[in-house]
C-alpha cells in the first residue's frame, strides 16, 4: 500500500499526542533529555503551541501522528519567517525519508502562506545537524546561539 502523508495545523487540543511523541523522541538517544517534570513539560509545550504567533504542524499517515514541527511566525525586516523550536519524527519512522517529506510539505505550506524562510537551531555533531544540512539548510555565518545560567 502506498504511503499517503498529509499535514495539518496543531493546537492546544492536540497537546496530549504532541507530548507523547515529544517525550518518546527527546528522552531517548541521541538527546536523552530529562522531561520527568510533567508540569515543566506542559508549560514548555503550551508556550510553543498556544500563543498568538504559534505555527505548529503535524505530519500524519492515516490519522497517525508521525512528526511534529512546533514553532512560531516571526515578522522580520527581510520577510516573515517560520522559527522551528522543535522538530521530530516518530523514532520507529526515522531514517526512512519521512523527515524530508515532512519538510517539503512544510515548505509548500509556507510558500502558499507567503512565509519567506525557515529559521532553527540544533546542536552540531548530532543526527539533526546532518539532517538539516542534507535538506539544504545553511548555517548563518555571523550568528551564534548564546546561553547563560543564572541559578
């Protein structure tokens, strides 16, 4: 049977399935994030998907959520951007080209909605870094991502 993928916009009503996929992907290799604090996880997901400029997209096959792209719209001097905060594919579906299909569907949606570019960050030396470079994302030569602990 031929695979039929489609995307649809996600919102707060979808938070349970979003969290289930998010936890499964990001608490395992290579990320190993600790999302055991459920309150912190709920706030994090809500911060992304339940705000005025939120743009969260799900990849589906036969009503099964296979991937998520959680982010927001940013209006910038060079045009409107889609800032992806979190992007992942179900671990059982990784390394099958589905992430690339998902990105292409997202790009088509963004093009149709006059969104000029995609912005994201990831760690170097990870499978995600290789995935984005394979899909023709370029590192911004003058930009750096900064962090400072205050507690």
